[in-house]
C-alpha cells in the first residue's frame, strides 16, 4: 500500500525529482572540472649494501645500508639533485619549485626507499619520479667519491618505475562525487514533495470550498419548513373538497370576479 501511494506521488511530482537530478549532475560536472586535482606517482629504489664475504659482514653491510637510507632521504631536499633532474628532463621550473613537489621515505626494516612526486598531471609526476630514480645513483656516487671507479656497481637501483596509470589522485573519486550529488538530489526532491503535500492538505481546493459553502448555506434552512408548508396546503385542499362552501372566494378586485359571480347567480 505504501509503495502504491509512493508511486502515485512520484507520477504527479516527477518533474521535481527530474529538476533536482539535473541540478545535481550540473553541479557535480562543474565541481569535477574546476577542482584542482593532484596526482602522486612513486618510484621504488633499492640501496645496495657493500660487497662482503662473511655473514657478519653481510649483517653489518645491511645495517649500514639502512642507516644510509635515512641519510639519502634528506638528499631530496638538495637543490643540486633537483637541478640534475631538471637538466635530464628539460624542465622549466626552478630547483626550489621542484623540491616542493618531491618527498622520500624508507620502507621499514628494509633497504628500500620510495620517491614520490605530486603534480597536477599524472604523466608529469611519473616522469619526474623516474628522473629522480635515474640520477640518484650518480649523485650518491659523487658524494662517496666512487663515481670514477668502474669496479664498484651502482649503489642505487630502480626496483619499480612510476606508472601514471597507478598514480594516486587527491580528493574523492569522480564516481563518488556523482553518487553523492544524486543522493542529495533525491533527498532534496523528497523534502520539496513533502512540503507541497503538507501545503496542499492545509489549503483546500476552490471547488471543495464552494461545495462546503453551499452545504453550509442549505443547512441553515429549517428542516421542517417544507413539511409545514405541505401540511398547510394539504389541509386547505382537504377542507375545500369536503366542504365546498368553504372554498375561498375571489376578491372583488380579481379579474375573475365577474365570471364567478355570474356562475353563482345561475346556480
């Protein structure tokens, strides 16, 4: 029963629902088009431990690499490293501007490091992250004075390159924005329909008001007035039929008076 009543209301009020949905879609489209969305792309790097031949040396080398990773994280604030990336990619930004979009962190209990770059374009963010991964090894080798030693393998290796398809977008997903807008539109339409129903119930229609006024007018007439009139007419008729002499005589001023007088004279 409630479903049938709801469907009946929807059939009469569907323009309100449609209008609310249209407004919601337009708002969601404008919001998604004007929102300043940022994408974060990440490159994963591996820090190689020094070459050792014993298990104790391997443990010390691994511990040294972990400690060194903490130092390498601080290097991403360097303008010199940022300038190397700018030169490699041909960017038109300053080192300070580039550094403000870059962050680095270590993976706990490992010798892995993650370089993250945030940009309004996912492809640009991935390119910059991969550029840092490409030049970091050279930058570290210069600092440790092993850049010209061909016997030492690279100290930094890229494990996973940044992919624009996997870049994380800031803010809510587009489908969630449209879903929320649609839900709010249905809620608003329900509220408007409820208010209109209340107003319609409190304000009767003109036809209904006229009918109620007519009924009230007729109700003021005494119920037994017609009965009294009928009873008087019936009694007068009865008396005239049983007693002809009691019939009402016409007044001399009546147009029928001469004819009636002549008939009485003949009788």
